[in-house]
């Protein structure tokens, strides 16, 4: 099952920007509809980032948000399509940032801990993964700013080119270059194979953990008190 998820995640990651670029160039669909996947992802992220409600209210909020997005497409399709990547990148930045708050385990720290199958991370890696979580948050804020400028100043074709294709390449480069840097900088620590890391991301990547960093299962960060 895990292997299938890894293959599916990897396949989608590679196929989506290629398919989107092909649709953009062929003009097989109205360009603004290429922003719809970002809209759906934005709704999913919005519903997952701290909406504490029962099933009925959650469903109502999801339907209401979708109706708002569709209304935007009806009023100004090009602008709404161009703004969808702004919402996605802003919510992704928030996803990383909120795990840096007091009482939460940084998202990258959690992913690293699960991938390494260890209850705690070495102190060096705990500090680094916390900094890396902040770096990812900053990276998505930069993508948010870029998407906003493109939505305001550029034609929708350019906005969609960045949103669905070029930004995917930027994210992949960030991921791969960071992985190489970490293996060089912290060579004294064992490192998770890339395939296993992708598998961890596919299964656990967006599931945040709000446990206190002082608990036994969370990474130890210098400057924080330990119960032990």
C-alpha cells in the first residue's frame, strides 16, 4: 500500500505540471479553468487548518466556500483563476508557520522524526528542522507575493504558467537542493533514503501534530525545558 502511495504521489507530482502546461499551450480549455485545481486545494487546506466544527457545519462551510469560488469565476473568471494560487500558497505558508507556534511540533521535525523512525531527533537536527520549517513558510510567502503580482499585473496565461508548472519546479528544486545540503552539512547523521522520505510525505506529510515539544515523542530543542 505504501509503495502504491509513493508511486501515485510521485506520478501526480510529475504529471500535473506537464499536463497543465500542455492544456495551457493547446488552449483546449478556457485558461481560467486551470486555476480550478488550485481552488479545490485551497478549500481543502482552508478546511484543514484549524476549522473546529462538526461534520454538518464543516460540510456547510465547504459548500459555502466552493459556492464563493464559483461565484468569483462567474463574475471575473480570469481574475479569480489568477487569485487561486495566491490562496494556495498563503495557506501552505500558514500550514508551516502554525507548527512553529508554542506547543506544536515543527512540521519538518515531525516528518523527519517519522521518516527516521525515532522518538526524538538529535539536537542538531531538531534545531535545523525547525529552521527549515520556517524556511518553507518563508518560501511559500514569496510564492504568494509572486502569484499576487502576477494576478494583478500579468495576463492569466502567465499566472497559470507559474502556478501550475514553474512553481512546481521551484518547489522540487528547493526540496532536492535542501536534501543534498542536509546530507553534506549533517553527514555525521544517518539520512533517510529519498524514496522513504517521499513515502512519509505521501502518508503523513500534511497531518500536523500539536503536541508540546516538551513531550517525550517530540524533538528536543535547546533552550526548552524537558520533563526528564
